[in-house]
C-alpha cells in the first residue's frame, strides 16, 4: 500500500484476522478504492469479504459460472 499501487491482489485477506480487524481492513480498502481508485481483486470464501465487493465473479473448475455487479 505504501507504493500507491493501481491494483492489489489479495488471497483470503481476512483469513487470519478476527472479525473486527477484518472489517477495519475491508473498510480501509473500500476507502482506498473510492478515494485513490485502487482496484482490489480478492480470492475468498469469506462472505464478509464478498459483501464489500462491487463485483463478484464466481469460478468452478476454472470456469466462470457467474459474474454479478452490485
């Protein structure tokens, strides 16, 4: 985050965090998306992470099975 990236790839970004800290991290990422136009791409099974997303692309066996924008 220090280098002001345009894109951040995050694999299970909240996996080892308690729910309060995870929510704070997601709030920070949402704010960075809004104010600095940083794009975040998450690989996750965590419903809380998905609730923060503007777009969810679901994969099964390496194939896109759904692509939903909020």
